[in-house]
C-alpha cells in the first residue's frame, strides 16, 4: 500500500471562491475508521457537484475531497467485517460530505458504511448505478411496498434524463411498469424510449394549466427528483390512492401545494433518503439492481471520466444539462 495517493481537492481560496486541483495526499491524513478501501471507481451525483463547487448545504469544511460514492477493494478492516481484497461499495452517510470521499484513490470509513459488491456487478457497473441508482431503486422498492403494481397504471418519472431519473425509467420498465418520462430535454426522447419509457412528455406540456388545486387523475405512482411546482403538479395529477416518491430538489426545495390530493384522493407522499437507508434494505436493493432490475441501457450509455475530466461536468450537472450517468475512473489520477 502506498503512503501517498492522488485526490481531487476543492479549496476555498478567498471567501466564497472555490477552486479544484488534483493533489497528492497521504493515507495518514484520512479520517479514522475501521475500513481502508482502495477506490477503483466513483461516480458523479448532484451532491458531488454542489460540494465540489463550494455551494452551501453539503460540505462545511474545506479543503475537501468530494465523492459520495466509492467502489473498490478492501485494504484492511480492523473490526473483521470485511476481508482484505473483498470488493465493496461505499455510498452515503458522510462520505464526500465532510469525510474525504471517492474522488481520492483511498478512503477510510466506518465499516458500517460499506456493503458487499453483488456477484453480478463489476466495480465499474456498481458506480454507474451509484447513489443515483440506489435512490431510484429505493423509490421503486417503496412504491412496490406501498402496493403500486405494474397493473395499477402509469408511473411518471420527472427529471427523466438525469442520473436518478434515467435509472428509475430503466428499472421501472424492467420491473414491468408502464413508464411516462417527463423531461426538459425533448432532444432526448429517443434515449428515454430506449431506456424503456412508453411515453415521453415535455416538461412544458406537463406543466401547462397545472395551477388548479386538483388536476385530471393520471398516475398510479410517481418518482420525482425535481421538487417545486413539478412535484406539486405530479401530486395533484396522481390518481385516487396513488403513491408519489420525493427524493430531490433539482428544480426547487419548495412544495407549493394544498392538502386536497391527500384528503380527497388519498394520495401518499413518501420521502426517500439513500444516505442513511438501513444496511439490509440497501443490500436488498443492490441485489435487485444487479439482477432483475439491472439498468443495462444506462450502463451502456454512461460516460467515463478521470479526475481531471470531472471539472467540466460539475457546471453542466448543476445546470441540469447532463444525460444519464458519469462514472469516475481513479486508475489514472
Ligand atoms: N434523497 C436522496 O437520497 C438522493 C439521492 C440522489 C440524488 N438526490 C437528489 O435527486 C436530484 C437528482 O439527482 P441526479 O443525480 O439525478 O441529478 P441530475 O443527473 O443532474 O438530474 C437532475 C435532472 O432533473 C432535471 N432538472 C434539472 N434542473 C431542473 C429544473 N430547474 N427544473 C426542472 N427539472 C430540472 C433534468 O432532467 P430533464 O432535463 O430530463 O428534465 C436533470 O437532468 C437532486 O436534487 C439530488 O440532490 C437525492
């Protein structure tokens, strides 16, 4: 094991001014934890872009190495939870928030933050899925647990070309659901059909005349990543007894809504958090993502970058311009 490794480091050079460099760091500088992992792949999530660009709400202390996802091999594990050489996935908790994350070639974390890599996934495939895919998987898991079945009716996915959205479209279709994808990128209609969407709707069309307190009943379920007026319109157009999951704020953290969909249509709103989801639920969802729900088309269309290639992706991600998933290869840092 080398004493030093390469990592992307975000620094605050002046109040409110942030820059990113690839630096040499020492394993000794990593935080305490039972599990030392040599990271082979990481991924790009919305939170990573926020942390790397110094946006408020994710990382409090800089200099900092972002990366809320990491997959690699165990170097050592002092509590015996994992064997040296075992492939593991580490996502969520404080990784990449205020704990040095997956944009470094080594991480040290509590062993409870890791899950075993499912046999049917490579390390790279696990990071194409990443936190975005785990979140999409948890959303599907919760919809199904709430009784939404493929025969219940259409499921709408918002922010459909993004990381969570594209995997949600793909795995819902794999699980037999009829998916309606809502997107701001009409140019990606073919991409979304390729993922398994039965219908693709433009964001503008979906939002037209959506100010009324209740809208025509259309969805048995919704996976929303956008928040704000789009989530409100989704809830207002959910059919009687339908279920809406909410995991993101790519559009807005607000929810401009009244109570009518809940008290007149028995609609349920479920919150999804991947960062602290219980280990047994994560392990189960990872297993489904590796097999039955395997998002093959998202895997084929994923972009791969090295640490240096990340810089241009951060801005594009915060503007909502990226499509699908971006995996980060740590081999050539
Ligand atoms: N709760 C959790 O555990 C959890 C986990 C992962 C992610 N998230 C959250 O989920 C959201 C999506 O994450 P992601 O990784 O999928 O990000 P992403 O790849 O950037 O995708 C977000 C998508 O939302 C749409 N969008 C972006 N800006 C928008 C706007 N202003 N108004 C309406 N739609 C907009 C775009 O899709 P279209 O152009 O196709 O509409 C965009 O591609 C983020 O808010 C993230 O923080 C939460």
